[in-house]
C-alpha cells in the first residue's frame, strides 16, 4: 500500500519505518527541514533501539522516503497517518493545532479517495473535528471527494518501540465504515503474528481507549508509590508487597514498581487531558486528579531525602558545598526522551538547595542540556567519572548499566559511601553489608 505518515517523531518515524519493513511504500513527512535532511542522509533524530538499522535498510531498498512536501505525499498515498504532537495546552487539554493544521493541509491537497488516520493521541471527538477541517477545505476548493477518518491510537513504548509496533499486544481501529476497516486490517495483518488482537470499534471508543490505558497505567504507578511511602513509615517492604499482590492474576506484576514518579511525553499530558475532557462534560475525575498530585509529590521525594540526610541547617541553600552525582536523566531507560522527566524536577530542586550536580546518562545528555544548560556537568561515557569527590550518588533512571555496578569503585570515588536510589536497584541488606548508607523507596534495611 502507499502510505504517508505526517509527523516524523517517536511515533511517526517508528510507525512509518515498520510499515515500510512490512512491504509498504511509505513517505514520512515533517515540517522540520533539518530532521528530514538528516533522515535522508541516514541520521536518526532520536535514540530508539533497532530503529537505525531498519531506517537504513528500508531507505536503501526504496520503500521509505522522507520529505517536507506534504502535498505531494498526500497525493501519492491512499492512507495518510497524522502522527504530529498533541502537547498540553495551558489549561491541560490536548492542543490540537498541529493535528487540525495537518487535516486542513490534507483537505487542501487531496485529489481522490483518502483514508485519514489519527495516530496521535487525541481526545474523544477529534475525528469529527478532523473530518470538518478536511471537508471545510474541500468546500473551499469547490470539489467533492470522498474520505474516511479513522482513529488508530498508538500504544508503543519508547525504548521498545520497534518490538511493540511489530508485535503489538493489540491494535485498535476506530472506524465507521466497513470497507475502510478492512483496508486497515489488511495493513496491520503482518503485525498480527504474536496475537490476532486487532480490535475494531467505533471511533469515539477508540479515542477513549488510548486515554483510559495511559490513565490506568499512571494510576498503578501512583498507587504503588503511595504504598511504598506507607511501607517506609510502617517498616514494611514494598518489594515483598509487590510480590504478594502481583501474584494475584487479577492484579499482575507489571507497572507496580515504586519510583521517582512517572514522566515522559504521554502519561503526564494524557492524564491532564482526560481530567480536562471530563471537566468539559461536567464530570469531576477525582481519582485522576489524585494520581497527578501523588506524582508531583513523588518527584520531590528524592531531594527531600537528600536534604534530610545532610541536614536542613535553615540556610537558604542548605546543600551549598555538596556535590550530588546523578545516574540517569531520561524519563526511563533505553530512550533519550527528556520530556517531563522526573530528573528535571529533582535536579532543579537540588540546584535550588545549593547543591552542585554532575550527571551521567548513556543517551539523554544532548536532550538534557536543553533543560539544564551549563548549570550542571554531564557525562555520557563513563558512569564512574562523575563520582569523584561527590558527597552522594542519586539514581534516577534504571539504565541496565546501573544495575550491577562496581561498588568498590563507587566507594573509592565518593567522599562518603551514600546512595539515594530512586529505582530500588539494589538490596538494602547487601548494601549495608558492603558498607554503604543506602536509601531506597519503601523497603526495610534487611530487605
Ligand atoms: P514528537 O514531538 O516526537 O513528533 C512530532 C513530529 O511532528 C515532530 O517531528 C514535528 O516536527 C512534527 N510536526 C509538527 N507539526 C507538523 C506538521 N504540521 N506537519 C508535519 N509534521 C509536523 O511526538 P511523538 O512522541 O511522536 O508523539 C506524536 C503523537 O503520538 C502524540 O499525540 C503522542 O501523544 C502520541 N504517542 C506518543 C507515544 C510516545 O511514546 N512518544 C506513544 C503513543 C502515542
């Protein structure tokens, strides 16, 4: 099939590349000329395991191309995916200016029957707005052309995006036309080898499904963070509790790890947008408001623990003179994405308290510079370099290389052997044994 994907970000580039990998002819479109120029020369703008090889292969074999020319791409394609960003507006609702801008552009340039697919995460009712935007342009041109709008929310996870796209748990298609639903099924059939979970439903339910999924996952995280905080107060061990509840098949083990709060480009904005959508129809989504509040508090926990350890001497900058080494900046491992990363709140707070911060991250340093500039120092090569003469190590992101480090080396480099672990990577009893002061989340010292 001939497809264009408009918006060549995390979702658009992965989706476009995977559709090309399954034999389709795909044109990826973006307004960012530098990004498109880079991709034409094989430069991948994001870090995503396995993506580079797939882009190179499919480009070389002529199935994948990149352009800023939306008009030409739409004309050549039966299906146009809209995969542009939907950032939160000032009031928390999803800002649809990019989505509707693209819809108008499609209406301005389409010449025959088109299937227009919302791949971006968009609130219930957006497909109607997309339809109106396209129709408005067709009316303005004085032409009568058929088109269908489909909702096809994306569930990939950054860091495992290729695998998630190629072997999805499910694909959701919201369509109001059987013929179009059949075309979408055909497009996705190569990805249905793991499970045949292609779920066709009405458009509004498909739009809601994406928000409900992210809201549920965010809720599990906030829930478990509160359980961990309570465990800590009550001398219970959250890891044992997780084992205990996860074994219940109704609950399951996933998404029950306590941490420094959820971040990224999806959960925070989608939770906000769903609260806003509810508000717009006069419904107070109390549960999600709490999920969000808990998350904001959780992001502040690590700096408070650090402050508690070094002592709040009442000075305006009580951590002045202290150096904190940080492992991990991206909002989760295996991505360079820094959008809404908890590290932003944690590091800003440490700086506010007067600390000097040195940070290591294998992939996110370039992105992190956009947030902290020269206010902290960085390393992307050696995770131990930043430890020399630091007063403590704080772990924010659970990259694999932090899971089994050389503790002797850490101890030799730090001024004192203190670790604040926001991801519960090590066993408290073992850390005590090897002489570290070790602070994690919701666990007993013997855990
Ligand atoms: P992104 O910011 O990485 O990419 C968006 C791209 O769209 C950018 O390259 C931007 O230049 C381009 N763009 C903006 N306006 C354009 C226009 N008028 N024409 C062409 N290109 C334009 O965003 P993303 O992370 O890929 O997210 C895209 C959508 O997918 C969002 O709605 C997001 O919520 C959703 N989503 C994201 C993820 C994820 O893990 N990142 C997962 C599932 C769903």
